DNA sequence: CCTTGTGAATATGTTCACAGCA
DNA sequence: TGCTGTGAACATATTCACAAGG
């Protein structure tokens, strides 16, 4: 049975219905989080001309066990063939469909600093399902300035633009102090998913999802495991 | 007992010794990963003038349970007072010491594209324990060009610079195709921790740690939970 | 042979609930 | 009272190991 079809388990433990209503809550979020990594790696293999792979090969490339990959995929259907492995092209399309990245999502971005510019000019969004359709900034001096193909709009136009595009995804690239208020505006306008580059934790309603990118958090995670060899006599202020 | 002191558990289940030798393997990595978030939030409270907090307040700010915060901290010592909570200033210094970010770490960056420039110019590293001390790029046309206070050096000078600074941390901001070979050069030069912005998985020796930042991975994680409202007729190519 | 898909076993992580202390 | 620190209970995640199929 393929993922997305109607299914009823006889013993009454669970029911799957179309439209990801019950399913979403049954598949562990941590599994969903690995699918994009599988997809990225499979896409790379496909571009290299490879047609088939195995859970073993994929696991070796990713540094995880083959059993984990098989179990993760088994939540959504039976995509492989015993003795052979997985057809890469087929598995890619299946994963794209599951993740709903088999189409183009409009994304709005708030904050036209260095990083905001870098993200708008990043070529890697388009071929993986995302297009930045608007850039906002609160600084009046920046309004109308070009950023890649776009021009900077005032944050007051967020509701209109988000509604016009039916945009559910936003990227926040503003200072930590402004992030919560910007998030409030976006959510008010209808945004349901936020990728937050501001070094802070946002408070949002239950139906809104936030993912965070703070490189310092990840660097500080790594230093725990390093030998102390700091620059002489220089202390951090945090 | 404070973290870092010698400790022996009588029943023979575990021994803690100075210098994070056995300890490092005993404290779950997922706990270490949350400490920087606690530190960031506590620092924010401190800057707001607050002197004391509780696991409850911190948990509310972060959207996690107070029990988890208490258990996480309990791996390293007893930092709180019953009935009162935690002194923010004290807890910050303890966390900085545990994470070894009570000093300044030199970091080298490879890849002087838009994102590389944005990172070099990012003001948020310095006060949280990190300083980018060199920028490398393989494009001969870019050599000698300024990036913030630095100038772009050829990748051939990586061994010398990494050795001079005893630098253990690198940030990779190059295209996915070049990331593995750049990682090899850095590891050869002595780097032990890599923050990888390239959308690929690196293969590294066991004693090298890699953390990844790929915004598309996080966006694709979020789309699973969204309603399908894509831009008309536009399919992604991944 | 090879590889998948999966129940069972194991390992890991989180929460509960309360003793103990300010 | 209010809050910490923690063992015990619970929940979640990963790996093992093997039947079954090409």
C-alpha cells in the first residue's frame, strides 16, 4: 500500500485517512526530519548518474544505520525491492510527494541585512521547492532598494503580500530584539511556518511551527568536546 | 559537588575523573546541545536586569518542561537554591565554563561568497566566544580582496594559518561539490570541529565533529505539516 | 547469494512526583 | 510556602536478527 491511500487497521489501534490528518500525528517528527536528508543525498546520487541504491549505501554516506533508513521509509510504504535495493528516481519522487516539495512554495523574508541579502541571492532554494517572493525591512531608508530580483518592501505590507501569495512560510533575519514582534505580524497575516535566524526563542501558537538557525548554538555545542586552546587572555562577554 | 571535580561512585557503575575524559562520554550529547540555548536565554534575562530565575520560567520561555531543565543541569552540579531558583549571573558563568566558551575561540572560514561575507561581518560571534581569524577561497581573482577586517587568502595557506592559531574550528561555506575536499584539507591541518553550510554530508574521521546548517532541510521538514498551497504549476527539480 | 521490511529486544530520553531544604 | 534535585515510571527511538522475496 502506498502512502496517502486510505487504510484501516482492523484491530482498532489506528486509522489512516487521506489528507494526512491522523497520519501526521502517528509518524514521529524525528523521522520526518530525516527525510529531507535522504532526499538530498538521493538527488546527489541521481545527478551522478546512479540508478539504484541500497539502505546500506545510503547509510554509509550519511553515517547512520541501514536499519534506521529502512524503518523510516517503511512508515510511508514499500519502496524497495529485495535483493536489489531502491530505484533512486522513484524514491526521490516519493519523498518529494511525502514532504510536499514536488511543487514550488512561496516564501517571504523579513530583514534585509547582509544575511538577508545572501539568502535572497542563494541559488539553492529554487530547485528544492522554495522561492522567495518578497523581502521586507523596517528601515525606511532601505525601502525600494533592490535585493536580487526583488525590492525591499515596508513591513506594513506584510498582510497584503502574505495574503496575495497565500504564503505559509517566512524566514526571519532580523535582530533578536525585533524577532518576536515580526513573528507576531507574520502569524497574524497567516504564516504557519517560520525559519528563524534571529538568536532567540519565539513564542508562537500551537499551530505555528518554528525552526531555528543560530550558528553560535552549534559552535558552542562543539566546543564542549574540544581541548581548551583559546586565544590568549580573551574572554567572551555572553 | 561541582562539575570537573574528581568523583567516584562506590557501586562501580561509573567513575568521573578530571579533564572530561570519562565524563564526556557519560553526559548525553542531546543534553550538551541544549546548554547553549539555556545560556543564550539566561544571557538575555541578565541583559534585561533580572537576577534570579527558575526552571519553570526558563522552561516557559523555551517551550520545554521545567523537569528537563533541572535534570539537564543536574549532570554538572547543583546550581540552584530550593525555594529561590537560580542566580542568573552564576549559572551563566557555570554554563560558559562547561561549554568552554568563557574564552575566545579562533575560527577559520572557507568560502568568500555572499554567505561567507555575511558571516564574517556578523557581529554576534564575538560576544559569544568566537572570532573569525581568516577567510579562504579557491578563486584566484578573489585573493587579497577585503572581507570585513580580513582579506581573502588562498586555500593553500590553510595548513599554516590553522597551525599558527592552533585553530580547531572551521566554517565551510563553499558549494556542495567542493565541501568534502575542503573538509579534507582542514582536517589534515588539524581542525577538529566543522560547521558545514554546504548542502551535503561530509565523511570525516571519528575524532572530528561536524554540524550542519542547510535551511532547505529545515524548510522541507516544515512543509510536511502544511496544507498544499503551492505556486501554480511550478514543480521543483530536486 | 543479495537486500528489504519488521517484530522483538535494547537503548535512550522525558516526565512524574516527592523528599528535602530555604 | 516555593523551588530544586532525583529515583522510578513512562515514552520514544534505535538496533538486532531473521523471514521472505528476487
